C-alpha cells in the first residue's frame, strides 16, 4: 500500500523559522512580592526552543508588559545598537522601552518576579492575564485586559492575516 501527499509532522511550539510561537489567554494571580506563574504552555514553548530567560519591557501603546524570549530580545538589542545617538525620536523610544527592560529568570516553580517599577507601569494588582502574542507574550492587569478586549475594533483597524495564505 502506498501513501500520497505530505508526510505528517509533529506539532510543536515553533514557527517556520524555529522561533517560539505563543498563543492563548491565561488567568493567573500575582502575589504581594510580584511573583506570578508563567503559563505551562509558555514554559513548554520556551523550553522546547532552549530559551533560558525572558525580558520584560513596557508594552508600547498599552498599559501592559511584553515578555520577550531571550533570542527575540537579542534581535531588538542589535537594532538598538545600530541606532544613531543623535536621533531624538529613537533615543526617546530607547529611554521608554529599553531602559526600563528587566532580565527575568523563572524560579523552580515556573514563576517570574515582576519588578515593582514594571508592576506599577502596568497597574498589576492581584489578578493578571497572560496573552500569547505570536513571537512574545503580554502580561496584563485583569481589569485593564478586560477593558482593552471589550472595546470593538473599527473595521479599518482589523488586519486580514489570512490574506494571501
């Protein structure tokens, strides 16, 4: 008996170029010390990609934090190092988003410790939400997340990701 067509492949946590892919929405808590569990699906994706740590940064245009895998942070770092120190717009963006970045390790329980300055920026209280954003993740205060996702998007703001697929 012969088989035709493409061979089945095991589904994983990475995209076509080997980068981790993060998706899903997960409700968690954050304690008074700023510790919150990274969702197991995200931990598995990081482990599968051999990612040793995360970088937390302020999310541009949102009162949330972005959690970047180390490899993605390195790509961002390369672009920052190529920027002109005389480009004021670039330097203001570096000041806002790169200068506030924090390198984060997961503890033995799969938790991250969110520094106080970043907790304050994102208004993280007791209930938080992790969202997979493709190449990286976001960490939201639950009330702000619900407010952000409750707003209807204008039709002209919706991107057709299936176009050309």
